[in-house]
């Protein structure tokens, strides 16, 4: 099990966004209940790092700290406003319902390593080009009713020339502070679902799931999103471990013992279903019970003889010249080369984080393919999550005690 400290939550170091790199060297406290430091605890000052985003690229949301407050729910939102005010319009590009920033009961042990798990997400392809501000917002599950917000400067390239598509994205959810648009106080002890999470969201954790603003039991808790989503079923899903040199196998039955690692189920609220025949090899649905597709039967080797009518015989002149040897049979066609990382790795479920078998590469499944990329030095991808290698080792040692 993950290291958990069930002592007073206020005594622990709160969480800070580590990536994207935030501006203003943020402290780890929540926003003031009266909303006086909303948004972002103030505008950027001095020289701030500008994070470079390519539209359509895969990025990572990561954290530093130990006081994860039992998880909760988070959003990633952006605004193009140059001057940040309480009236700035924030548009959601990714929602994490439950298990954010970590899926544990309470807080991590302060004597252990800082939590640095990551949530991969894709920058929308139609995000407008130019400078903007990105915000990570967090509604904690246990402890005081609080609203956390860290912000970073980003520059987007390769995207849209206008903000028309961005304006159709849902507004960022606000609660637990007194500002326009806040929906009141959240219910403690729950993972929260958002009224409009946007096209891309991830559901993590054990719940109970309730609506962020009303506190009512959420019908989508522990399963997929509402209409138009892919995936479903109860509980959190599991990440995949995919070998880049072979097609994925059918999903295995879940183990009886629960791992201490974070598990993820990713759903897309508006993605259309994939065509029936899109090429490539995919794992069959676990619900269908169908066996994996059989390997194609090799083509029989060509025979050196032919069924066509024989050619006329050639009369050899009366000589002692040797008879020419028959032509050799043609060699069989070479087997196709395996799909390389450049072409993408086949994967069973869109939006799911996939890991290479050695844990040194990761990718986000998108239309049946995952573009694998190396993890950061000193980290490893296991069961759909990226964390420091020494964090896994430390937790495994504590579990064995």
C-alpha cells in the first residue's frame, strides 16, 4: 500500500504544480477563502519561464509535495487574457475526476519521498497560437474545504489562427472561495465529478463520487462519462504495459490484491467511435469474450513447376555440351518489419496511458496508436503512471515490512 499519514492534515506540506513550470515561485497554500488572491495568487512578476506547447502534442501534469489530502479532483484550464482578473475566462482542456493528485487515504508520509506522479494529457490541436496562461486547480477530498490554484505561462505553436474553437470549451469549475462563478462549498470525503468536464477526462480513485457543486451522488462515479463516452464499468481502470515490438494481448483479469500504484481509466466525452476496420491489430473487447485474432497463415512456398501448358521442347544439336541446371525456386517473401515507434504502438483503448515493458517509454493512446517517447531521466512508467524509480523501490520496501 502507498505510504499514508493519517495525522492532522494541516500539518503537512501541501502540493505544488511542478510541470508545467509555474510562475511566481508559488507557495503551497490554498487560495484565500475570500477570493482576494484569485486567480493564480496574483499575476506573473519578474522573469517567468515560458513553457513551449505544440498543438496536438502530449504534455505532462506533475506535482511536488506530500499532503495529497486523500486525492480529490483537478482541472487543467487556459486563458488568453494578458491581464489576469477575477473576470478572466478560463477554458478547460482536461479534467481529472478523483485520485488527483494521488489516490491514497489521507497524506503521504513526510519522511518519505515527495509525490511526483504525473498525468499525461494532449494539447488540443485547435488551441490558438500565441501566449496564454495555464492553470491547475484542485478540490481536495479530505481536510478543510479549500481551492488550490497554480499557474504557468505557455506559448502555443502549430495551432489555430483564431480562438473560435477555444471559446466552445467548458468554463473552469470554481468552489470553496468567494468569487463570481463559485458554486459554493464542496462535500468533504468525496471525489468530485464536474458538470461539464470537457472532451477529455480521466476518472481515478474509489469514490464515493458526488457532483462538485450539488454534493449529490454522481451517476457517472466509478465508471465512464455520460453519453458519447467510451469505456465504462465500476471502479477505476488499470493502466497498460505494452511491448513496442509486439501487438497487445487481451486484457487480463484484475488481481485480487490492490496495488499501491495509481490506476487510471481515461474516457472521452465526445470522441466518435472508431471505424470497424482501421488497420493494425487490436486487443478484443474483454466483454465479448472473443479470443485474440489468430496469426495469419504463411503463404505456401512457390513451386518450381507450373500448371500452365508446357513450352515446346527444344532440340539440342548433336554435341556433348552439358544440360543446363533447372532454375532455382523463388525465395518466399520476407516477413513485414515490426511497427516502429515512429509509426506508433498499437493500443486497445483511446486516452489510456501505455508503458513499454521496460518502463522506459510511455505514450497516450490516440485512435488506436500510442506515440512512445522516453520518460524523464530517473523516472519509470509502470501500470499507467510515471514516477521516480526510487519512489517505487521505497514503497515496495515499506510494503514488505
